[in-house]
C-alpha cells in the first residue's frame, strides 16, 4: 500500500470521526426542576391580570446561587421605549432581597437591564436605565432617565449618571423600542468591564466608572431597512477586545466602523460565532441570510428568494452528522417556518416550529452540554435541529397576556451541574418562573451557578 493511499485512508477516517463521532446522543426529555413564585409584594395588577414583568437571572448574592430581578416600565407605549421604574430582586426560594420604585407597567419589549459584576470586585451589580420620576417620562426621549449601578444584594445605588450622550437620545418606532444593555470588553481588562447601550440609531459605550467611551450613530432608520434591533457583541479576531455587530455595520472596540453596508432587508437578528472554521469567528445577519468576515466580505448570502424576511437567526452545532456549526433561520417573517443551513451553504432541513405569539422566541440550548449537539427552544418546546424530534416543556400553565408578551421567554443557564444547560422560562404577564432540566441531571460535585454571557447578554427576541 502506497504512502499516498495510506494518507487518504487516514484522512477519511478522521473526517468520519469528526462527522459521526457525535452520533447517537440520547436526548432526554425535560422535567420540571423548579417552579418559583414571584413574591406577591413584587407583583402588580393591570389589564385584569396579576403579574411580575420582565425577568433577568444572575448571582445577586455572590454565593453561587441563581437569583432573579423582575422589572416593570414607567410607561408602555407601542412605538415608545419602556424604561424601568420598578425593580425587585428575589431568590430561588422566593425570598425578597430588595425592591426599588413602585407600581410600573408591563414592558412592551425586553429592555435595558443586565446583571453582572461590572467593576470586577467580586460583587454583582444590576446595570439599568431607571425612571426615578415616572410622571416625567417621555417614551420617545431619554431626557429624564438615569443610568445606574445597583448593588445586587441590597439594591442600593452604587453609581449613577445622566450623561449628555444618554439624555439627548430620542426616537420612535420599531428601532427605538428595542433598547438593550450588553456587557463587553472594550478596554482590554482581564474581564469585561464595559458595556454598550443601544438606543434606536445610537450605540453608546461606557466603562465601569460610567464614563462615556464613545458613541456611534447609524442613519438608517426605516422599518425593514435599519440595522439590527438587537446588536451582538463578541471577540471576532481573538485579540481580547470585542466587536459590535449591527448587521449593517461592524464596530471595533474604539467605536470605529470596520465596515458599513446593507447586505439585505429585515436585519432583525445578528450574532458573532464560529462558522466554517473553529479558529475564526464570523459575522451573521438574518437579512437575506448573510455571513461576513471582519472586513465585510460576504462568505455566504442566501438571498431574498430563500430568505424574504429573516426574522430570527441562531448559530450552533445543530447537526450531529456535520463538523462545525449550522445556522437556524426563521426565514419568512413572523411565521413558523425555519430552515437549517450548513456551513457550505446547503439547506439541511426545512420544518415548521410550533406556533408562539408573534412567532418569535428562538434560542439555542446546550441541553447535553456545551460541546454536544445543540437543541432549539421555541415557545415552550425544545426541538432537534432537523425538526424530527421535539419535546414540550411539561407543567406550563396556559399562556396569558397580549400579542407581544404572551409567550414564554427563555434564558438558558447551567443551574444543576454536569455542564448541561437548563431552560429558564417565564411569561411576563404571569407570576412564576419555571426551570426545566433532564431527569437525573445534577451532581454532588457541582460547584455552583456562575453567570455567563448567555444570561447577562440574554438574546431575548420579540
């Protein structure tokens, strides 16, 4: 046997081991791990419903256990932003930690609240915009809004600022209502100690001292022709600093555009992740199903015929027979149809998800562990990447609420151990938080809950 033939055989064996080594992973169905009632003192009543509001998860007590922040808005106007005027923190046991503000309304979108140790002192903060005087709030302006760091354990204000960059921001419509805070590393610290706030056409970057690092504004602001409602942060080139992907732009850590272009309409969902290589990340955008590199070169573009309205996009290893990651895309707007696309551009599968109000809410869940084949969450169900197997989350009550907030938002988190992710879900119009896991999950060696970007930069989509 020649050396060339031996080499060819070895390559085939290696490729087969990569492609099929993950096969036959048993998928255990979900069981209810914990149901947590939002304390009654942290709820409110309106529209004939008693409810908590939007929810975030994090280690508020710095004791390696998960806790929660529920918040409500000063004003809730379709086309206007929903700034928190009430926040309340509680434990996994339903014990109240603290509350700030009172009353408040159901946020019309997931909003600007993040839980993270932003100053790296070992103590968690709640980073938020806050309306101290709700009666003065204009839903189309930041004029009377403060930026705050709250002590995660007590709710006390640690730092507060009303920078001109923030208070002069204004807007209206679909792009304006999606306001988020994302933790990132822009300064080269050992851990991320900076964050960005997305306010309509503007991105404002802050450090852990609440100093403005830079701001960037993109003038595209028309429905279906504006940058991503919810940008994504990630270290694209592995230099220790994060880039910001807005779909129509890519910013470096200094806020300078690496490129600005419009690869496709309806750039509703974006991310930064690995694709055709495990050593180099790419930029993803749902508009026409695009994958680009750091310089804006298009690696893949499915186009308007295949992706007329890219509503949601998620990237993970969904196909156990293929090496690398795949792209799951809700390609036809607010409908159930999705397709799985391999990293060579081939369509691996098409199927219909279950219906969820507004037909949004997809999320990647590493149900069997970070380096195992991922599952897709949608509206109270887990799906295998090819759509041939799905599991309904058991024991969920009937959905209540309006079109925008009547489904179960999902935040994946490793809460019980074994490196597997649990599924935390909640309905902002309800009074409970649900955590689902696999039967037999958990381990005595579990070192405790530790927050990751999957929680403090939650990709909640409406």
